C-alpha cells in the first residue's frame, strides 16, 4: 500500500538491503520494527518491497524524529543483528521530500 503522507516538506529514509541466507528471527524482527516505528513521534508511514534487493522507505516529519528512531533501544538491537546475521550489505539514505504528487484509479 502507498503511504498517505502530508504536504511536503517531510523526510524519507530509504533503506536498501541485500540479505544473507540466514533467517533466524528476521521476519519477526521486521514485523516488530514496523509496529515500533508506527509508535514513534514523527512517523508518517512506510513502504517496503523485497525480491533479491529489499527497499524500505519510511517517512518522518523531521530529522529529529529520524534521529530518535535510529537511537531507539529495540531498533539498535535490530541494527546489530542486521549487520551480524541478516544483511550481506545495506545502504541508508535520508532525503528531504520537497514535492510529491500522485495518481490513482
């Protein structure tokens, strides 16, 4: 589902990843991170897709909200497990959304 974001400006965190073959709780942790992110002040929504390359884009109202999310205790644990078990590589990009537009039937 496409997130319904407010009028810009707002921020997008783009997390692109390549997985290892290790699952070991990955799906459960990913679901928990979605639920936890939704509880964070400043969270606006997210979109995610995974094939051989995974991309998750989360939307936030401020850089401060992104900083607090990155420092969340449970999220720090997930980040550590991601580096040690689940991801062969990843890249995080933080962008300011200046403009958006949409189409739907």
